[in-house]
C-alpha cells in the first residue's frame, strides 16, 4: 500500500515540478563525465549492461506501460537542462537492482514522440532527515543524489540517481539533468 501511495505521489510530483529547479543548483556527490563503454570498473560496466538489457524493450513506451510503469504528461526541465517525462513503477521504489529502475524517463523528440532517455532509481531516506546521509545508497560506482525533500507535499525525503543510458548527456552518464533535453513550450 505504501509503495502504491508513493507511486501516485511520484506521478503527482511531475505535476508540481517548479521545485526541481532548486535541485539543479545542488551538485551531486560526484560529477560523472564518463561514457558507458569506457573508464568504469568491471562491476560498474556489468551493472550498466544489466540495466540496459533489462530496459531496452522500453524504448517502445507502450512496453513500459504494459509492464506497469504509469505514464505522466508533465515534462520536467530546469535552467540546468531537462529530464523529460517520468513513468513510475511503485513496486520498484527502493530498488537498487540495476534491472528494476523505479522510473523510466522519456525525452521529447523533435517529432513529438517520446524516446527513452534515462533510468531513475529512487530510495526513501530511512531517518527522514535531509541533514544526515549515513544510509545513502550506491549504484554504478557512486552515491545517489540527496537526501532531498519530496517534490510534492506527500512525497517523502528520498535519494535518487539518474542514469542516461539511452541519450547522451554531456554533463555525465549519472547527472540529474541533461542540457540536451528540452521540454515542449506549453
């Protein structure tokens, strides 16, 4: 039940995304400027390959919806760049399994179609205190961003990590925003 409520909250989060611009100003624990195929230790390359293998079918957004990811229609962007549209699967919130991202992030194409750009992993902060981080999860060779307040009133304090597996991000594979992603004008 809690995962279902959090999934709904994450979906609502994309409807009130002006708070995300404040997140863009706070850098993550380690700036990543790496490529998927180079410079990573073997275990990181293995986990990235596992994530890609498990999610490659979601390049077709209809497959993501069939698999239980809830589609949203608010495109997330900030002065730092964009993310795109978040598709949330509540049962994967808390997962640090590379094959089970809680969120698939679709970027808007020039033709109006959405294309898979990134995966996002979301883990709740155990003590619900943004001033402590002794429970910071790690994946892909670095710690998650956060802890951070929820992006909507009902969303709890959490950590998250974006992995730009499907769209090149000049700011790094694990950067939160991608300067090459732009949301359509509303």
